[in-house]
C-alpha cells in the first residue's frame, strides 16, 4: 500500500509531460490552421487570381 501511495504522490516527470502536451496542442493548432487557411494564403501570396504577384504587376503596369 505504501508503494502505491508513493507512486500516486510522485510528481517527477510531470513537467516533461506537460510540455509534451503543450507541444502537441500547438502542433494540432498549426496543422488545422494550415488546412483551413492554406488555399487563402496561397492565393494571397501565390499565383492565384488576386494574388500579391498579380496585383503588384498590374499596379506597376498602370504606373509605367
């Protein structure tokens, strides 16, 4: 019974487990945000209609 009580009250390693859980939650949040906003970010910065490259090119053509 004393060994069981010692095992339950032992807190060594708890900090490492908490950091692991936090890292896992952050990873899930990043992956889910990439999935949700991935296409919008690609269109904003990429080659999609209204992308940054197209907008800058069209505005430069208007100036020049």
